[in-house]
C-alpha cells in the first residue's frame, strides 16, 4: 500500500498527461448504462464497473459491453449494498492497480453515475482544472437552479456542516462530480467507512482534514435533474461528516491494526463523562468541596466591598481577626467574579471554576497541538490528580495552569512580551503553582535541549516583575507566620502533586508514538487510578447541596459583631463558615485547612493557648464535625467549662454546641506556633 502525504502528493509531479480511471457504480440501470459507457469510454484509460446487486439486466449488459476490452473490470455484488459500499469496492480495485504498478499515485480517478446525470464531457474540464491548479481533488460546484428551494436550502445546510467538519470553505459538498489524484484518495479511504450515500461527503471532509488541496469552485451544469436522496439520507450525511472527522482524529496516528471502534469509543466515553461532571458542577450555586469556601468567601467579601462600601480592600476584616489578606492568591479569577457577582450571585464562582478548566484545556491544546488527538486527550483526562483538583475546587490552580499553558505557547512561538504578560497572569492566579509550573518547564527544556533556556528565564523574570504585588501578598499571608515550617512545607509539597497536569502533556507528546501504540494499557491504568482516587475522596459536591448549617444556632444567638468566632465543621461543609461571614461574624481563622486547625488536641492548656492567642471569644462546633476531632475538641471545651474558663452557650438538636470563652490573658502567646498543641 502506498501512503501519500499532502506535501509529497503535490511535489515533483511530472508534466505527463495523468491517466484517467473511472469507477461506475450501477444498480438497476439497464435503460441507460450502455449509452453512458459508450460516451465515457473514449475519454478514459481504465474503467471499473461495480454492479451493486442489480435485479434487472444491468449485469448481463455490462458483461456483454466489456467483452474484449482489457482495460475494463467488473465487480458483481450478489445483493444491493448501497453506493458507499460500491464505491469502496471500486476504489479497492484502483488500489490493486496502484500496487501492481499499472497506474501512478498522481493519476486521476473519479466516479460517474450510470444513469446519465454525470455528463462525461464535464469531467474533462474538471480534470484540466485539477492539473492546472495542481490540486489533489476537484469537487464540482453544481448550478442548483434545477432544484426546488427546499433542496437548495438542504444542500446549503449540509455544506455548512461540511465546512465545520472539514474546516474548509466548501460550496457544494454533496456534489457527485468529483475527480481525485489516486494517492490522496486512497490515503483518505483508510479513514472513512461510508453508509448509504455518505461516501461523497466523508471523503471530502477527510481529504480537507488531511491537508490535501481540495477545490470546490469549478462550476458545472446538471443535464439530468434527479434526486433519490431522502430526508433520512440527509440525516445520515449530517451525522457522518463530523463522525468522519472524529474517526480521522482518533485513527490518524495509530498503526492500521489498531484502528478499531475501541479507539473511537474510549475518547468519546471519557470526554463525555468529563463534560457531564462539569455540567453537574454548574448546577450548584455553591459547590461543596475542600477548598471551595475560600473562593466563595473572598469573592463575596470583595463584591460587597466594591459595590456596597465603595472600597477596594487589601485585607478581609472578617477573617483572621481582620489580618487575612484579600488576595493571598486569586486576583484572577476572584476579581472578575466579584465584579459579576451582583448579577449571578455565588454561581459566578462555580462558573469560574468550569471556565478555568475549559481554558486550561484550550491553553494545553495551543501549547501542545498533538494533545488534540482524542486518544491523547482522553489519557490526559484520566489523571486522578486532575479530577482531585477539580472536585476539591482548586479554582486558582486551574486558572494558573491555564495562563501558564497560553504563556508557554506564546514563548515557543517567539512572542516573548505576550508570554511574559501571560506568565504574570498565571502568577496573579496562584504565584506558587504558576512558579512551580514554570520551573518544571524550564528544567524540561534544559534537559531536552541540553542548554540553559536563557530566553525563557528572561521571560519568567519579566513576568515575575509584572506580578510582584501578587508574589508579595502571598508571602504576607498570616498563616506563613503562625504555622510551623514543617506544616507549610508539607502543604506546599502536597500541592505540587497537581503539577502532573502540566507534566502529562509534555510526556504524552514526547513519547506519543509509544503511548498511542499502548493506549489501551495506559487507559486502563488511568481509569483505575481515577476511580480509586474518586472512591477514596468521593466528589460529593456533585450530588450534595449547600444549605444553612447553623440556622438553629444563629436564630437563638445572633452574631455578636464584637466577638471573634472559631467555627468547626465537617470538611466539604465549609459553606457553614461562609454562612457566619454573611451573618456579620468575624472568624478567628482563615479558610485554609491549616488555619482552621482541624486536629486532635493533646492538652487543654495547649488548646486554651490557641483560643487566647487567636483572640477567640465564641467556639461553635457543628454536629457533623469529624468524630475524631470532635471527640478531642469538645472534651477540651468541657474541661475549660469545669475550670470556669468557658461557658456552654448553646446545645442544638443536631448536635451543634457553642461555648463562650474566658481564657485568662496568661495563656496568650506571640504566635500559635508557640502553643503546645
């Protein structure tokens, strides 16, 4: 089999007249076929007739007519199999001629109807147009004046679908008037299946997508007005055109033996599940996840400050006793979300999460265009840490990686200024994750080229200078001053696992041939890992709904604006923290997991030190607070009550308990890290 690439197909073609090979499918054409053959035969060099299970005299007529003509071959189907199957059989015959050396790859082949609708003389002009323009295919642009407006409109719709599917400006994709170079046609034949009449449109789409020169501007008149296609056939073509593009995308880089239905079903199933998950996420005004409350709270507070108080705060007065930064990270996307929040409410944050994931995918495709291959993309989606990040609502990380991909793509295209701006945007989203992604990319490039990427370093420095405010804000986060260095290091290290989102496109494209050859094994491994990760940390936010967590308590004890609250609630139910914020409470902690201090407390004195140092006046423990922590914290509080250093303020029907705290000042320390907890 000869495989032709678009460049080689058009390169170094000699000036010899290309041979002409015609393929004629026929089904019950006894009345017209002999006259058409007589008119056609002087214009061609070889002819393949496919009798598609005719039940009239078509078979005997063509056998009698072909007798003595050595350049004519006949294929008989025992039963009618349809136009696409007949044409495939004809093209297979042409493939045999090419393999035997009887024709060349740049010779011309075409199909022609046996009913007289295709005028052989018109094919002469099309072939001349093909040769003069050095095209790989010419599709006739029919004068549709002989058809009804209904048919004209239908043809326009089908052509528009063809334009989108083939990414080419077709004018009349359903035209049966077509001439091809043999090599490109047989290359395209590897990727289409054909059903009913769909061969015509499928081949056009595939040739265009393969990069061959397809011309659809040659105008022709139709001598015989005939239409056998039904609405059903149009629907088939409408489905087959995008399906042929998808089939090509899945099969193109696979060895022929691996081009099966599995290679098409796997990406469709994985991408489908991903789309469903993101759509389910969009159904939630407040998506419940480990890290979601941080984003919803910051966007809510910033929006209130801008539109209700007319200020742009650098601190949040209701978190960490007023010391919390407005932007420990997340300038992008929190600021745009805050501006839109009066219109969309909390849902704008959910939308921002989904948009960040979509932008990350688009950026990745621009950074490594090979990742548009459906199989490689599906393997990217089978990353357990990707879905862990999405379902845990790592909003700012997704945006940071999105801008990183766009920045790296512009850097590789030599657009260094734009790359620096986009690197800065990545750091405004999340300085630590953007910096880590950039550092890894720099190491990767150094290893790949065996040179220090000085230009990348210059772009990175320029981006860091532009993002200097975001970097400084991150290092001023109160948590960095009060948490032990080990805690901060382990938290940062835990976040680094999400760098796999950046690593995978580089790995999958660098070793793409090996990966595609073994895609089933990699898919199985990725699916098992993703299923295991989601089973270990279920994405409960997809089915759980946000709801008032402290309604009973707040009804009995409205928020004291002068008090500082410690709110302890089950992980993933931190909408309860936001509920307190919206009620006007000041929290003694931030919404970072490390700041919330969900832990067991070894001593009552250490716990008292924590409360005093954080200036906590009221502790509210939700009934759903994790048992292992509740069993540690509630006894500490009860012991403080016994000491006279706390009072049980509230005991709710759902198990919620609230305490007022009166720990002596002697327990206060300069930092929480000095408390023995």
